[in-house]
């Protein structure tokens, strides 16, 4: 009986101890655009990204399911999933990294700029990247926004020659999430 009570108390303390410094969202908003002027826009949005921030260490991780990206045109979404990203073979994109200089005591109601360095994994390939992030406290938690560019060649994403002049290899990515 005492062993069970001790184990239960230990388990509860461990769970609460580890969760104290974690902020999370499952509704992170990721948008990307690979449009070329004078052609139809190539952009999509995923509002179901999971992002976890360890506020004690500044470590951050994100996961987005590829099939969660929505396009204005259904055929474009189909081509994106089947021909470019091959979402059945590579169903997710992940990022694991660290926010340099992050400390909750310096985060306020106005944006503060940070640098985030980590590994982006997409289409079965990994690349170390450093991206800018703006972070502030809100009534709901900690808001993180970031805008950066990646090159599709870095992730072996093949753009067919037939449409290569209509789709940019430079992909602009925007992230906006509130971690609670």
C-alpha cells in the first residue's frame, strides 16, 4: 500500500515537474508560398501544426502533417501531395532546435527578436537552418512568429520541367503560433 502511494505521488510530481516548463499548441499556423510573378499563386496553409517549447531551456520542436496543407485549388493540393512532396512516403515535416538567448523573464508584451537554430526535416532530407523569430507574451500564452525561406533543392523536391517556370524553388514560410 505504501509502495503504491509513494509511486503515485512520485509519478504525479514527475509529470507536473516536467510539464512546468513546457508550452504547447496543436493549432500552429504555417503558410508557405512558392509563387512566381504573372502565374497562378502557389500557396497553402496548415492550421494544425504542433509546436512545443521548453521555456526552461529554449528548446523547440514542431511537427506538421503534410496532408494538412490546404490550397485554394484542389488539383494543386493533389499535385503537391502526390508529385512534389510525396506525402504518402513522407507524411510530416519536423523541426527541432533551440532559441538562442531565450529566457521567459525577458519576454514581454512587445515582440523581442531571437535566432532559432535547428534541423528541418522535410521530404526525407534534413538540413540545419537558422531562422529569425519574434516572441512576445500574450493573454493566452507565448506568441511566436517567424518568416524565412528555404530552397526546394535542399530537400530533393523535384519540380517538373513543364511547370518549373511557374513554381519558385525559393519557398517562403510563415509561422504563427500561441503556445499555452
